[in-house]
C-alpha cells in the first residue's frame, strides 16, 4: 500500500485478520516455498472438511484426493434432498 510516497506492508503479527481491501495475501519475502505449500495444503484440507460437513457448498459433485500412501480417493459431495440429488 502506498501512502504519501511510503510503502506500508500489512503482514505483521499485529495486523488484523480481516481487511476492507480483501484477504491477506501471502508474502514470499517473509516465508519459504515449504511454508507456503503447507499453508495451501492446510487451506485445501479445511475446504474439504467443510464440504464434507456441508458447512460450505462447492459447485462440484466429486473431489479427487490422495491418501498418505498416494492412492486416489474420491469424495462424493452429492446430497439427496427429497427426490433431488444436488
């Protein structure tokens, strides 16, 4: 963010979790690829868990995932409501 010619970085420990400008983006200057990969993995796992519990609805019928040993598993997101499958 540019304020009066100065650059302000909003990625400190004291920075609020939400911003009017939108979500906080990752800054590679303050993290490594390994840390970024772990954050993405954790965010994806949270999405999968929320989809399983119907906390969020994804516009998908299935999600392809991989187990720890590398085997493919499919998560079926279709729900039956009355006589309709959504």
